[in-house]
C-alpha cells in the first residue's frame, strides 16, 4: 500500500508542477462556462410555457385564461391534468395552473376561488405568474360584480354602482397557492449557467483524465515501466498507484471547480453526499475510458488526439455545450449512449430537484456499467512489455 501511495503522490505532484495544467484544469472550464452559459442565457428570453388545467370549463374560467394569455408574458397550453403532469415531469413546461370545479360559481357568489399554481423549483418567475393570476381574477371579479349590480339594482344611479364596484375590488384579494416542487428543504436551481458549469466541468475533467492516463503510454515509451518493475514493486501495485493518482487528480479538479463556480456563478450543486457518489462514479468511468483508449493506441500523442476527438464529440452529443432540448429527437436518443448524458442527468436531479442518492441510482448504475466495460477492455489491452 505504501508503494501505491508513493506512486500516486509522485504523479499528482508531477501533474501540478506544469503551469499549463492549471489553465486546462481550471481556467478553460470557467471560461467556457462563462461564454456558453451567458450565450444561451441571452437566448432564453422566450416566454415560459405554462399549462392550464381547466376543470371548471365555464365562461369565467375561459375568461381568466384569455386574460392571462393577453398579457403576453407567458405562453399558455390548455391540457388535462394527466398531460400537464407528464409535461411537468419531462420539464417541457415551467409549471401549470389548475382551475378547480366551481370556479365560476364562487366568483358569482362573491367568493374568492382558489387557483393552484405548481412550478418547478428552478423557475424564478413564479411570483410574476402569481401576480398575473391575481390581477386577472380581480379584473374578472369587477366585471362579475358590476353585472350583478346592474341586474339587481336597475334604475339606481351609476355613481352608486361605481362606488360599490370600488368597494368590491378593495376587499377581493385573490387566493393563489404556489407550490414549488423540490425534494429538499434547500431549493437548488438548474439554470442554463448551472447546466453549462456542470457540463464543462465534466468535459475538462475527462480531458485531464485522458492526459493523466496517457502517462501509462509515456512511461512505457520512456522506459519508466522497466525501471519501476526492476524494483520489488509488482504490476498490481504499479497499476494501483497510477489509478489512485488519476482518481485523486480528478477529484481535486472537480472539487475546486465546484467550489469556484459556487462562489463566482452562485451555482448550488445540491446534496453533498449525492454529489460525492456521482462524481466518484463519473471519475471511475472517465479513468476507464482513458485506459480503454490507451489500450488501442501506441503512443501518448495518439491517445491525446483520438481521446480529445472522442471526448469533445460525445460532449456535444451529451448536452454539454447546449441544452439537449434543441437537438433533434434521434440525437436526444443517441445521447443516452454516452457517459456525459448520465452525468448531467445526475447533476440535474441533484441541483434542480433537490435529489438525494436514492434519486440518482439509475444514472449511477449506467455510469458503473460504462466503467466496468471500459476498465475490463482497457486493463486487458495494457501491455507492460
């Protein structure tokens, strides 16, 4: 174990002795996060999509929907309860408004109907929607009250009717129940900036891991293998030391980037224990990929070229550079076959929905499958001679 620790410490020290390592491991991910996060945030000025579940289906309930729609602040989709729930679960809408049965009757009886607005924890426009619904209900109440007064008080001076309408408006606050859906007391957001931060952290950690695993090829080329194996160090200890160094280097990079993005970009990564497990699985998968590639190339230079090509292309496919939703359906399905997709799925569950370890079991399981496949093939193809 002491020999494994000595090899790992030597490789970690060697990695961080190079000034360019800091630029690649920390500077580039932050720069890409800033550029792509800000770029796509600028393009996110489209109105949020809100579903409306109209269980009353009366004239006044439809009037409310038209009134909200006329403001031009949100795009309205009329759905049934099941469809709205499905869209919400698939993150295709920011939330949904539910008008319960008896909405019109309560208005005509001069009561305040309850309107439920369910929103995602990451949606920061909930207060705007609440105020919009509130104002629309008040406006409908004005019309309903005026209509009743004109019917019941025919012949009365218009001034008296107007005074009564003002009185009704003053005492008719709308009751809106806003439900922010999260699985934790601490509400974490998954804005575009957060998603890009997670994505580019994954990408540059993978690139760094490829460079690190290339040390195996470099050691064989330069004869370091033979010098080490001439000592009492076994092949198992040698490989164990290198693998431990790769894992620790990856964790140092990931941990520092998570801390910096939390301070600079205000990224809330969510549950700590869930992140530790997810990042560890992702690092093991990345190390496996590096060894897999190392088993098919002859030099560290070839691994760098082919490795970067594989990592960057799969990162594009997996949703690192841009949201998956803007990609064609067949590419969204193909993204499920790259590790980056499952890494981002895990971070989305933790950060956007306040998930815990139990909520990311499936992404972790898939990442571990990738790890086993990559490591099995890579370890078998590593040549010590």
